[in-house]
C-alpha cells in the first residue's frame, strides 16, 4: 500500500507542477489561463503559481515524510476542492477553466488515497 500512497503523492505533485511553474514564466500564465501576463490579472495568476509551488513542495515532502501528510492532504484538498466548487458555481464555463477542472477532478482519486492514509488509525 505504501507504493500506492507514494505514487498518489507524486501524481498530486505532477498535477500542481505546471501551475507552479507559472510563478516563474509569464508566457506560461498566458498559455494556461488565456490571459495577458501583464496587468493585474496576470500578476494575480503568477502569485497563484507561487501558491501552487507551496502545494507542490508539500506533496513532495509528504511523499517522503509521513509526519507531513496530514497538513499536506489538508492544503491540497483545499486547493483542489475549492477550485472545483468555484468552477461549478460559475456555471462550468468552457475554455481554460474547463481543462483545469478536469485535471482537478482527476486529482480527487489520488487525493482520496492520501487523505485516507493520512488519517487512518492515527490518534
């Protein structure tokens, strides 16, 4: 089971790698989100990349350190589930957001695995 849990953490890390890279690449902000990288929205999306870098760091850390898994699972769940809720609340729009929603929907399975593992049998 440990290899499944570790693979799930790495899957979550991979899912968050491209949006994390947007913190360092204005061109990636434009490609991922269909917005100009300059201006207020571009800056906010670059900052979003920095927040995804934190999630990426936590998921890799949790793959190796069971003590980090509860916090990493909670932070990753907030990230994934909050986006899906906001996306659905916005009426499930077409375009770049739909791609992000599909990836986050895929992330629910490894997220469920790591969350179960983080809280099973622990006081």
